[in-house]
C-alpha cells in the first residue's frame, strides 16, 4: 500500500505564498503522473496541476502564472508552490499519484486564504 503524506497548508492573507509538499512511501521515479487537486466547500474536486512522467505540465487556467508544480524523484516528493494567493484558492488540497492502473490519494491539507 502506498502512502502519500501532505504538508504545508495553513492560513495566509491574500497575496501571500505557501508551498505544499507530498511525500510518497515509495519511489516516484516510475509514477505515470503526480498532481494536486483541490476541493472547496460545496464544489467538485478539480485538478490544479499535474506533472507527468513524460510530457508537458498541466495547470488549471485559474492558477496559471501563480502556481508551480515540481517533483523531486530523489526525495519521492512533489511540491506545489503557490504565489499570489486569492481567497478563491481556499480549499482542501489533495495529492494524487498515478501508477497505472492504480491511483493513490493523500489525506488532504487545508489552505485558507483570507481577504
């Protein structure tokens, strides 16, 4: 069983920054894709950013230019650097890793942006 442990969430004022981390319990070198999703109250979970093993990084339009996803294979960790945060970024953020055909999720970390 793979475990994903997220950290880095918290409360920040609008315009501030946070960096989320997701540490995997196994090597991510062979992961097909690593990504971050978020779910705000009353809304569906949505993709924020994803970095595939091969191919281009994907960002939601709402975070382009503000968020940066990266992966460190040596540390088995994926990061989400979030800058210029807005109140509408408030949500629970989830890490997701695809080792096809399996998909694994972290427990989620709360990000709250105050206006």
